[in-house]
């Protein structure tokens, strides 16, 4: 199990740390998911016309759990885009 605060992908973290130093990315945002009233911690974001949120995710090897996680992320992403 990874330590709290440790990046899920150190290579991705390195890229976004560099982009943040160049003023091309944001780190550690908290966003509210409309309708459900849930807050998400988003480790990375960048702008290319609109704000893109990047939240790395590991999925379970168990199909039902992986599907539930994917469905939750899809719904949250859709709500963020719509509202």
C-alpha cells in the first residue's frame, strides 16, 4: 500500500512538477462535484482551452470493483463537465 501523499505514478508526478514550475500546470486542486456535493482532490490540472483535471487511478483486479470505480469516475467526470 502506498503512503498517503505519495504519488501514484512518480513519473507522471515529475512531469507535472516541471510543468507547474513553468506555469503550465496546477497541482493539488480540490473541486466540488456538482449535484452529489462531493469534494475530490485532484493532484494535477492543465489548461488547453479548458481546464483538464488529471486524477490517476488504480483499478482492482476484481472485475466488479473495477467496473464500479470506472462508473463512479465516469459519472463524476460527466457532472464536472456539465456543471
